C-alpha cells in the first residue's frame, strides 16, 4: 500500500539550535489537495475545497506540534503595512506581522513572492513579511526590522533573518515600468527582448535587511526558486495563476 506523501518544510539553517523557535517555509508536498493545487495548499482563496485546506492545515500543525488556532495570518495586499500581533486571530490588509508573544506564530502566504523571516532571540521578537515587487520597492524588509525595534526594543545587530523561496532573478521577467522602481544592481536585460528585464528580489530584500542593521553573516537566502523547482513549490507565474500557496511561519513555543 503506498505511503501518504510526507510534509517536508524548509528549515532555514540560520535558525537551527534556537530553543523553542519554529521557523520554516512549507513546500507543496504532504497534503490532500488535487492538481493543480497538489498537494499541501494552505491558501483559502485559490479555488480549493475548504475541507481540503483545513485538512492540510491540520496535518501541518500536527506535524509541527502546534495549535492551528495559534497561527496568525493576514489578507495580504502587496503593501507595506505592518501589524503588531499580541493574540491569535485572522487579520486583513497587512503584508508583515510581528510578535514577541510566546505561543503565537505569524505567517505569510506566497507562490512566487518572497517570504522574509526575522528573529531576535534576546526579546523573543519574530517577524514575517511578504515581499513581492511592490513590497520590495516599498522596502518592507527594512520596515519590518524597524517595526520590531520600535515595538520590542529589538537591536538589528542581534537579529537573524532569512529570505525564503520565491521566483529567482533568473526567471522573474518584468517590464520597464517596474524596473524603474529598482536600483540597476538588481536588474539584468532579459533575453526575450528590448524593454524587458530580470529582477532579483531576493538580493534586494537581503540588502534591505543589511541596511536595516543586520550583519551580512546573519542574513541567509534560500537557494531554491519557486518557478524552477516545480516538484517542491507552487508558482503563480509558472502555473498561470492556477496554483496553491506555501506558508512561511515563525514564532517561539510557550515554555
């Protein structure tokens, strides 16, 4: 009898060995959703059966040994608004969530945009940000670190940060209008023709985290690409909008 697919999140090595910390990005394996949302779709707004999404959430939380009610997500709007989370619940209109409450886990949904996770061990502060091109142009990575400093007394030089898996600079083609919002160091001419560029959002977010005061050795970037690595990740662009969502999650367990 075939074994059910395993849940296989990405666990950033930069966060290893921190007591109580939960920090990860889900992949597409281990759930019950059918194609093209197969199989661990966490998005409720992508046309999936709600019972399947709930089962995916149940399986993930059982795997992580956390209460589903302890996860806080937001209806993301490709902006730069940041919420300070003090209790579980569902929010709307934010693209970054920060908390220093043990037992509360903040999460971001993605399927080509970049998730950014930040942790400050001294204060217990955690941040999760959603960085598509709009959020990256609006410097949401830097703003998330600044919000943690203002809310929790976080010192950026003590933070660890991870830029998760999104669409890589080798695959993310944009037009001139979007390119005009970014420094030339993040752009390359696209082979497809004049007026098109390839944009490296991961590098842009990494630099923002460093410019916010996190030392370069304390910022890590995923080596995967959501577009290229189709066996592991959902990709909105690759799948023409008909795809699932991964969840990037960070928080500290209750003692």
